[in-house]
């Protein structure tokens, strides 16, 4: 049974939906992260007091989701135009993006739980920087985040991304098979340049028919009466 999107829908529709949603949500999430970094740095809000490691994680995550949005746009164009090259590149980049997102998600969880597990004294570590002290006092916000919601926010997108890789890969294979079938059908029959048979001249045609048709002579003609042996005598 051929692969389908959500068990019953066409693969092309699935690629259109996946690429559009990826472009929309990844672009929106990346824009939110970049805006938060720029706004925090400009207005000296609490976001600017994030530790250097967390800021690096946010920058890397925003970069990854920006690349994911561009990849989604490429896949959307490939599905609309039915371009096998675009869809194949989209499939490869989607799988590469998935591997990067897995790594960045693991890094994010490790950093988050490491920051969450620190006490205020361990976070300050004898520093006199007021921004760092204010940040360390806000560690309770990390502890108030439910673990189930945090893990779901990381695992669910990865599972959906893995399923998207499967659908796009199957659609890429289908386009490849369709292109191979068109090439085979176009090269299966080559019309001849000249006529397939040589026309016979009238004399040759009469001669061949006389040889092949046994009743063409007068003795076998309709109405011919053979002479009896008495008439001959």
C-alpha cells in the first residue's frame, strides 16, 4: 500500500501543509526569540540579565528556527510547483534540521535544569554585579515551570518534525518514480522516419497475387464449364 499523509490524504497535500506550518510557526518563534533578545538588550529588561550560557542557547535556538523557516519556504515552493529537486533538497534539509533541533533541545534541557537546580548563593557566587544578583533572585521562575509542560514543548515538536521528514521523503520518492515513468514512456516508442513498408508496383502486385491466389486463372473462374471426354472425342 502506498504511503499517505495521515493514512488517507495525498502526500502532496501533506507536504504543502507541513511546509506551510513549518514556515509559519518556525518563523514566528524565531522572530519572537530575536525580538526578545533585541528588546532586552535595548531596554535593559530582565531578559538582558540572562546568563551568558542561556543567551548563547537562545541565539543558537533562534538561528536554528530561522533556518527551519527558510527550509519550509523552499518545501512549499517545491510542493506547489511539483519540482522534484526542490522537494529533495527540502527533505534533506528537513532531516538535517531535525538532527540539529534534537541536539539544541538536549542542550537547552541540560542548561535549563542546571540553571533551575542552582541556589541563589550558588548563582551569585560572590559577584557584586547587580544585574546578576537580580537574575539569581528570579530563579524561582524556572522552578515554577511544570516539568511535563517543559518536556512536552520539546518532545512534541521533535516527533512532529520526524513525521514530517517521513512524509516529505515519501513524496520525494514518488516524484522521482513519476519522472522515471515519464522518461520510459517517452522513449518506449520511436516513430519511424520513413514508411514502414515499401509500396508494390501494379505489375508486381498482379504477379504476386497470381502466384498466391490459386483461382485467378480462367479454368477456375466462375461459370467455367470443363469439357468432358466425349466432347473432346
